[in-house]
C-alpha cells in the first residue's frame, strides 16, 4: 500500500500555481492525497481541498481565486498586443501589485492606513476579509473529520518555534489557525491562538515538508511538494531582479535543504537496519543503536518536487501581490502543466526499492525566470 501526500508552500498570489497543480492531480483518482500540509497561502489552498466534498474541490478553488482576482489593465488594446508579453505586461503587473499594496485585495485583506495614523499597529493590513472568505468556502466539520489529514504550519512569535497543527493528532483546525499561518508580519499581524501569538509558518518552514516526511511509518510514500519559490534561476542583472531573486533563494532553499537532510536521515536509518540484520538481534538490542533503529521498517519514499518559475513579465519582488486575472490564470496553467509532467515522471521514475528518492520538475530553460 502506498500513501499519497501533498505539501503546499506559502507565496500569497503565487498560490494560483498550486490550485492549478491540484486541478491536474485531481483528475487522477488513484493519486488523491490522504495527507495535505500547508503554510500561508498553501494552508488556505489545503483547507479548500480538505474542507469540502471531493467532487467540489476544483470548483471551490476556482471560486476563491476568481474572487480575489482583479481585472486587468483596461488600457490594453489590440495594437499593443506585440508588446503585451514584454514591457507593457511587465508594467501592467507592477501596476496590479501596487494597486494591491495601496488598496488591499477584496476577500483577502484591507489596508490599516487610517488606523496607523492615530494608533500603533503591528501590521500594514488586516486579514479580516480572508477570515470571512474561508468561513464561507470551507466546511470546518469536514476538514476536521479525518477524511483527509491536514497539517498547518505556524511560527510562535515569542519563542521562534515551529508550531504545527495536525488533525491526526487531535487538533481542531479553525479559521484562526489558517489566519495565523498567513500572518507574515509586518504585512499581516500575528494571530492569537490559545494564548500564543502565531505568525506565518514560512518563517521556519515555508513548505512544511517535515509534517509529512518526518514521521516514522510503514507504508511507502509518494509526496508531491509544490513550492512557490524556485532556488534555481539566473544571475540577476538589475536591481529588480536581485530583489526578486532574494526571496526565491530565501524560501526556495528551505525546501531543498530540508529534503537533503531528510534524505540523509532516511539513508542512515536504512544502512543501520541493514547492518543490524547482518549482525543479528544483538545489534538491534544495543543501547546506542536502539534509538536509531526504532520506528518503522525501511520503506520507499518518492518526492516529486515542483517549483514555480515566474514569467518574464512578472513584477519582480512584488510579484506575490499581483492578483491580476491574466497573471493568476497563467500561474494556474503553469501548475497544471508542471503537475502533468510530475505525474508522467512518477510513472517512469518511481522506485519501489527502500530509499528516499527526489525527482525535481523544473523549468526547461532558467531564462524563463526573467
């Protein structure tokens, strides 16, 4: 028996890529995840997937992303079409991001500017609209039913610790847990949950891979990790490109390093199990070896790691605030394309032999990033 899992990272408006990736995965009934983990917008997408009936998941994702989309620049006319994919669309993407920065985004967040003028506030925006949206779209009774396991990553603002909420461990996840996972300050204020000030899980685990891969289980595992920042790119040549690349390296490398460490730990345990088998039962009872031999028997773990590569027209370091309709649509289509490639790869490259295998789905040409 093989367990299927899905890990979704944070990245605000880049999350439309994850929605498209899931839409492609959803078409394959034999690859439906039994465990979904997310942080920030990945937690929102995860809740939309888990918190409703299977036949309504794509429609619910579409409703969410259509609701938060903003109409594209009305000044685009047919005679500027040849420029639309380059300089004009780049300017349009920046205008959309700046519009979001100034006015907020309907259904997600509103600016606190009036409040900031006469009182201290720890954030620029208020997430109250997002709370109303997820209360409307997510069935929290179904989400907590155990039908699909859900893990949501947050960060304790005072201790700096990763705080993971998990429906399989007795946690009842509600709107505040999802808001906490999205609270990337200073943009969004920390959220109080059970007396703790919690913030975005991306401060520690933008893609909470360890919630799925860090546990000892017997079943073989196929895990789709859908990142919204790619560590792979090109050398920046402008200030805008450098600022954009900064965030991709900071968040994208989290997943790469976590996967490397988990792979090393898995291989070490596998080697110890094989050594213990050769030496006999005495090795298994050795006090020094026992902690490392505890847990599940050796298994096969295959990770399909997808990472969003932004288009040349996107608004550099502010691309995560570009909610324009066409941009969100392009990201959705990219997610569909990359997940279809991942599933093709899964059919050919997956190994059933004990081990930890990482398969990366990357843009065919890194110059696509710029």
